[in-house]
C-alpha cells in the first residue's frame, strides 16, 4: 500500500534511515537489527513498493521480517543477542553511577522489553 501525495518521500526517507540502522545492527552487537528492518518494511510499504519488495525478499534481511509477519516469531539468536544488549545497557548504567530513580525507571523499561521479547515464539523449524 503506497500512500499518495507529499508524504511518500517522508516514508521513503524514514525507510532508508531504518534500513541503515538495521544494517549497522548486523555488525554492532548492541544495535538491534530486526526492529529497524520491520520499521523499514513498514515505511517502504508506504513510500516505495520496489524497496519494500526488495527488502522482504532479501536472502539475509528478509527472513526476520517474514518470521515476524507470519508467526510473530523472533529467532533464538536474536533473543540472546537482545538479552545480552539489555544486560550490558543496565550494567553500563550501574558503572556510570546513574541516579537511583533513573536506574529504577530503566530497570522497569528493560524488564518490560525483556518480557515481551522472551515471550515471543521462536520461528518454526523448516
């Protein structure tokens, strides 16, 4: 579904930014890849059918999008990497001596993210 009018370029640019962040996430362990790829697919669906189709059929970038769309699934590897990133984030905050109220708020947010993440199914084998 491509939006008509002036917002198409905004969706295209947002998709390109999200795609760039997702690709960086492949190489940077603390930057999540899949959420940015999902956002890129969402944006491209409204801004560029060609880029949307390219992204969802890409051999490396497409499978996490397809797994999420079809099964609401997150791979075990992605869950482990995200869990490590959550833990490292909190550990860095502890080392930086962040105020207690900020640590508490961060702990709540990270716990909610972890709860969501680890309650998603793994993709079916096959």
